[in-house]
C-alpha cells in the first residue's frame, strides 16, 4: 500500500491544542498514554508562547498493518491549550526532512477561559478522518528541538523535570504501545515502535 497523502499534510501548527484529548489520556507510571498523541506536555499558568524546530516526517507504511486500518497518517505540531480548533498553515511544497521552525503566541488571557493557556505541547499525532482514527504511519524518529515556552511572562529554554510524557497506544490491539518519547534539555524525541 502506498501513502497517497501529500507531504504538506504531515505538518500542522496548532495555535491551540484540540481540547478533546484529555479524555484519552490515562495514567501509566510517570507517563501517560493516548490513542492519538505522543510527545511532551508542560503544565503551567499563563503560557503565552511556544516555539520549536522539527523536520517534516519521513514516512512509510508500517510493515505490519493495524487491524482494520486502510489509511495511515502522522503529523508534528506544537500548541498552547486553548479551546479553538487548530490552525493549519500551508507552507507550500515541502519534502521529508525539510526543517520547519514554528513560533506561536496566544491572545491575552482576558479573552480566554480559565482553562486556557495552561499547557505547552510538542506532539506527533495520529489523525482522525471522517471514518475515525487512522493508522499510525511509520515515521522513524521525530526530533522536535530548539524548544522554548513562555509562562507568566518568563521565557523557558528547556523542558522541566515535571514534564508529562505521552505515548500512543493502539487501543484496538490490546493497548500495544506504538511510540516511545524521550525528553532531554530542549529536545523531544518521539520514536515509532510499530503496531
């Protein structure tokens, strides 16, 4: 099966993280799991800016297909918790390995609800389609680097020790872990493990 999705759909920058993810996170020792997210989340107050650099995913169809999946996708994005839909940016023609630098600034907190601006996120995501959750594409390892975030007006240039690590599980196949996330300094590495 050949991936037919254009490469530019593998990149998305979210000014806001979709608010529906909270119901999918489940405790797993010091980490959490999700059916569609993998990466790092920093909790805080008044988070108003997030930046990162990452390569466009270099993808291939997994060697072992996920049961019932006929489409495979993956995307890298950064976000600030805010209850609006994601903002997708058309960056034109891109190729696997091209470097993307993203910087997001949130509107003032007076325009937001109390739950807004409470987390900074650096994520590799398996997408939803009209027919439900698609398969996770094999992306090898995605290194999201040069990470910064602004909380309470203060710029942070590394990820704190109390970061929440999130890994994707396949809930349709005995909760098999599909990604592994590592955090060091100002870099998040998400590695595809398979189905």
